[in-house]
């Protein structure tokens, strides 16, 4: 595989773009969870998951 002379910073740019994309997604998730009623949905999700786990452990033991 050969490289062009002027692509030495390409990997750094790609990493920066990936980090920027991840930061944008994280900010969107935080905004949804805190402002858009997501906090209640997350609480319901945790309640559902934990009750499912407790129901299964009660059935076993």
C-alpha cells in the first residue's frame, strides 16, 4: 500500500471527526434524558429491568 506525500495528518483528522461525532451524540442523549421527558422513561426502563431480574431470581430461589 502506498501513501501520498500530503496525507500524513489524515488519521488525526479522522480521529477528531469520530470524537466530534461521539460528542454530538452524547450531547443529544443528555438533552433528551434531561429535557425531553427522557428521565421518566429511563426510570421506567430501569424499573422494568430490575423487576424482571428480581422476578427471575425469586422464581429460581
